[in-house]
C-alpha cells in the first residue's frame, strides 16, 4: 500500500485520533508468519508528529472498515481505557446466508476457544466467556445464484474474538464468505461480507462523541444492492484544532 493509498482511506483525523477505512484482506499488524500488514505503513500517517500512530484495537484480516489509531501514548492510553470499559459503540454490516425470520434481536451465547490446535478459532461454549450481539435486519434479497441473503447491522456488546462470525453461524445464518465458520470461504472470490461500518468514540469531555462511518467496500456492494442498499458519499472529517 502506497502512502497516497493509505491517506485516501483516512476517515477521521484530530489531535488524538485517526480512523482509517481498513481494506479487507490485509492484517492490521505483523503476525508470526510475517507478511504485509497495515501497521507497517503507518509512518505515512504521522502528519507532523515525531512517531507514527499505533493501533487502539484490532480488526480481523478479512474484515474491512473503521479502524481506530492513537496518535501518541496519551491518546492510546485514553482510547485503550474506553475500549476496555465498553464505552465505544461499534456497528458492523454483514451479509448473511438466509437470514433471521425476525426483524431484530439479541444473541446471548458464551464463547470459548475451539481447541488448542486451532489458534483463535472459537465456538459456542456454555463454560466460555459471556458474549452478546444485538442485531437488526436492514434488508433482504437474493444473490446472483438465487440464494436468500440478508443485510444485517450487528452491534457487539462484548468484544470476543470472532464474536460476530461465531454468533451468526450459531444462529443458522453464517456470514457469506466466511472461510472458517461459513459454508463458503477463501478461494471462492467472494470475500468475507463483514464491514466495520460505524464507530462512536466519546473521546472529549465537553464535546459530543466522535461518530465515523466507513463507506461500503467494493466486495460487498453487489449483495448490499441486492438487499436494497443505495450508494452514498462519505466525506472524511479532519479537525486538527482538537488537541486534547
């Protein structure tokens, strides 16, 4: 990724925080096997500061959308506390197979590690950590093959690994393109249909929360349109006057 390409994906910038529209298919940080990662390109996002920004949280390699970065140590400490205490609201868009019969609901299923040999793969586990996801149907349709799909807004109330993917699959409507928990995956050319659409960060005491939305990614547009989504324009927000 070139510095110009990364800058073009900047959704929000102020004195403490950046929000980047992460592309699907790239890890946010270097893994044990190496390879390209988004963090390796953060030097292009210094904007005059002596050090590059750093990750305030994580997104899966195949998930696109809002990724929050702290611009310095003080900012990272503040953001880290907000994420840990559950004060940051997140909405994801997902295209799922079939879809729920109801219009909205809450998934309350504890999650645990699948087994020691599967890394971060997860499963529903009565002895696992409490995990909750609120969901709402935004549209329904069929894909090019005539299969029923639904467009959901997913709000994770807890932050477990792969939570949205495991919860969706456990409900009988896995996320389209999920190579681990779905019925179609890597190699199909579909791509995981999961997008971190919106994030709301209460970063400043005397100001309203910062609300940022990421545009729909190219690999999801076909199915989003099939479910009734209408294209939109999202302009980046730059507010350099906010410093602390």
